[in-house]
C-alpha cells in the first residue's frame, strides 16, 4: 500500500509538473502530450494523436486503485439517541471508548428554528443556535444512554453566551479535550463564529472552559454597508474571515493540529457550489496558543472536518461543497493534501470511530461511526453509518457468487 501511495503521488507530481500553462484551456490547446504504451492500454485510447480534453486530464491522474474508495449506508440508533420530536441532536463528535463504554458528545437544543426574520433576541436563528454540548454512552454503539450536559453556554457577556456546538473530542496524555464552535451576543447574519475549548481529567467531566476563544476568524475582511448581508463586502479577506467552524484537534508530529472549516465574508458560488475551504492552526500545547498555518487554506473544497492519522500523515474526507467534494485526500505533512479517491457521497457531519485500528487500511476508521439526519429543518437526530470497500466490480452469479460484488455482504472481504 505504501509503495502504491508513493507511486501515486509521484505520478501526480510528474503529471502536474509537465504542464506549466496558465489555464487548463491553454494546456488542452497547446500542450504536446505523448502517452506511453501502458497509458494507451489502460485508458483505452483510440488514437494517441487525437486526444480529447477528458483524456488529457485522465493522463494526469495518479496511479491509485480502489484502496481509498468506499460506499456507505446509514441506520437508526436506539435508546436516547433515537429521533425525539422537539429536540435537536446533531453534529456528533468522534467516538472514544472509556470505562468499557463508547462515549460521544454532540450539539443539543430544543424547539423549532425561527430564522433571521423574527425576534432574534429571543428566538432560534438556526437549529444549532441556543445549544449546549451533551454526551451519551453505549456498550455496543447502537443503543445509547444520554448522560447529561457536558459544556453549557457561557454567562451573559461571555464570548460563548449564545451557543456552544459542533464539538470534537481529543484524548491526549490522559486528559480529555472538547473543542467546539461558539457564538456570543446577538446571532445575526454577519455574526462571527469562534472556537472554544474545555478540558477535564475524566470523560464524565467536570469540564473547565477556556476564558477566551482559542481560534477566531481572520480580521481582514470589510463589510459593505450596515445591512445584515453576508454577501455584501468591500473586501472579502481570508478564506476564514467570517467563520471558523467544525474544529478538530489531532496530535501530530509532536504538535497539535487544529483543523477547521473557514467561511469567508462575501462567500461566492463557484463551479463546485459554495466556496468553502479548510484551514489548520498549530500549537505546541493542546490549550494553545494556536497559530494559523501560512499555507491556509489547505483545501479548496469541503464542509464538516473529518480527519484522521494514517501512514505517518493525515487523511481527510472532503464533502458537500466545492469542486473536490466527495474525495478522500491524504497528506504526508498535514498541510499538502492530494486526492486519493473520488467517492459517491459520504454521511453528513461524521463522528469517526476513534477506537478503530486506523493504520489497518486507509478507510478502516470509516467502517462504522455516527452521522446526523435532517428529519426536517427544525429537528435533526444522530444516526449510525457503516461503510464498506469496493475493490472489484462483478455481476451476480459470476464465479459462483450469490451476490454482485458491490453488495454489502461481499465487499469487506
Ligand atoms: C454544520 C457545521 C457547523 C455549522 C453548522 C453547525 O454543517 O458546518 O456546525 O455551524 O452546520
């Protein structure tokens, strides 16, 4: 696998370095491309002197098989995480195992979403507004018991007095850390979102909260006018000038890598959908200070952060928005990611099973985990997912098999 990875990335590097044109169109028009006999065979090229634009792009693909390709299905959970009318439970954290039980943390609130049109001082503008962080435990990952609130919103006037939500767990050197999004004051369209941290000696708390946010949006964007319009800007600023979201801290190379989603003031729609990108901020200690990488943004697509360690580097699932959505990516240094597979789609807001043997194979950590579902715009609930690899494509009955290879029962072999 490691050899394959190397071959794949080398091929990618060769592919990119052979093209120094300014635009893709110029490449397609002007570049003289000479496919090898092996490439002609593999890509099924009819005439090497008449290459279509699509074939020229295919010639730049890395030589990677289906090691990073998965399909998935979702299912309902039982016990306290089953759907409950009138309650929002969403954005599950990763899962860890302590005291013989699985633990998960999540965003919880009650009541419908009123939106920005009404009394924003007293109503909920989003399902994740006016939330606190709760947690649940389970012996089998299917039936869950809600244990109570872990981290509450701050007192009036604090940076997190409106909502704390979209949490991730990190266990490091015997201590537990919850990292999450925060809103303080009025939740308006232009309100900036920050990231807070809480720590404890036990997964059952009590949790001590950081007095200040550990990450904030870049402050180099300029709004245009006073109307609460997130698209009206004089200057957009960095990719994370409006919101820093979906934080997840991974201990990596002796430091702490805080991955997050950035939203930009004046966000645009590009040819891949919403303009959403990920960044990373690095610290020497779990509590910070976190310094944003000068290489940010480190993705050109994505949404909820889903990252894990693999093969000495960091793997990332990119979903929902942007031209590279629904791809698995990998980076040797946690910063420079390359595409390893294009998948058909992924569960939303994944809570990874952090108890898995993540080095066994690239996507072992995705074999099962948690996700959430919009029952409707007001209420979401937490569900399970499982995924399987698909390494071959065979019809039912071939080789005496009872099912097509892509079926769930056959695919994990
Ligand atoms: C999710 C996440 C963040 C956003 C909202 C709740 O998909 O990106 O958590 O703030 O939606």
